[in-house]
C-alpha cells in the first residue's frame, strides 16, 4: 500500500469511527438542515461530515448528545476561559430578577468601572452584544470623527462579520476596505500615503488570529499608530481575543496606546458581550446632550 493509499484508509477509518460514535449528532444535524441553511448558524462550528451536537459542559469538558465526553481546548475561541458552569458565575446568574429590561443596571456600571480602571488607554466604554458589533461601533465612531468612510486592515485579519471586515478576512479588497500585510509597516504606510484621505480608521489585532497566530511587535503597532495619525485616521486595536493575555490587555504589555479598543469574549464570563473603549473626546460622540452618533440595541446593557 502506498503512502497516499495508507493515508486515505486511515481517514476512512477515522470517519467511520466518528459516525459510529455520534448517531444522534447526525440525526440532529439532518433535522437542522431542514430549518437552518447549512444546518448551522455559525460557520466556524461546522465540519464534515457533520458537527457534533453538545448537550452540556462542565469545567474543561463537553458532553455531546450521544454521551461522548471531550476535553475542550478551544473554549469557544477563548470566550470560556473560566470553563463551563464555573460555580461563581453560575451563582451570580439570577434570572429570577428578570432579564433584558430597557434601563441601566448595577452590573453594567461595575463592569464599565472595572474595564476603565484596568485599561490605561480608555476613558469611557460602551457595550454591545458581540465582537462583531464592537467592530461596527468602532467604525461608527471613526466615521463620525473623521468624516471618512473606508477602513484599512491586515490581509487575513478578523474583526467579525461586518462586510467591510469580511472582505479583508478573505483577502479581497472591497469597496470600503483597503488591505496591507500584517507585520509589514511599509505595506500599511504605502496604502495610507496613497489613500489616507479616504480612510477613517486602521483596524489591527495585536496578535493576528484567523490569518495565523502572528504576534505584532511594539515597533510595528506603534509605527502603525503613528502612520494612521499622520493620515488623519484613527488607530483601532482589536483585543476581543487577546485581552486575556494580560490584565490590561496585551496593549499594556506591548506599550501600545490605541485610540479605540475592541473587547469581547472573556469579559462576558461566558455570555454574549462586546465593547468599545476609547479616549473621552472620541467616545463623547454618544453623549445624549450633544449626540453625534446613535447607538442603541435591545441587549446592549
């Protein structure tokens, strides 16, 4: 048997074992396909021949509907760093008080205070429901402040599911999106020199995720901030994933001072959340008495 034939045989045997272990997941996936396009609502959670369906989680382990137990090394892309059903979080959730009222609540204020205290670059913070919505909110601020429309991001970068950023993730410039190469300051500077008057903000991850785990250097990130400012654009740091790497975010470790910072995942303790924090003069666009940008949402608080 040749090496390719051997590899093919192993793949077949692995898939056969998977199918025998997960019949209820297969059944539920078939049901899902009849009501959900592609049988899912999150592309990252699909794999062939069908994804497992999880029934419960506790600590670092997940159990699927067939009773199989898994050691979870993904933790929902770092959102669940406490593990599943972490007792202090379970104890803090009191749905008997009601949920989703259209008003402020003490927990929102306390989390905002904690974030502003921990992250040196932010004076004020505003909450959303996800990292994708945080990207949208940061772009809203940038467009209002600069009067410009377009964005510059790294090729293969990931800032959520907004169309402007999805084109960059796929590596294809869009009508509102310019691309440069991560880690290559000259590449970004060239775009800013040619198109700076059109660009509202430069969005970048301090550690590139979806495009490969590439750590940005202080020289690259601070150089990019300076280049953005020379062009009259804002510098937005996406810490949705990387905020877990240091108490004040990896920006504190790298010595980076962004205009706006995106947050999500870990700050929700396992619940859907996103946020944008920034300098007072930028976040002031949401002040009710002189509101320049509208930001509302059923579950933002």
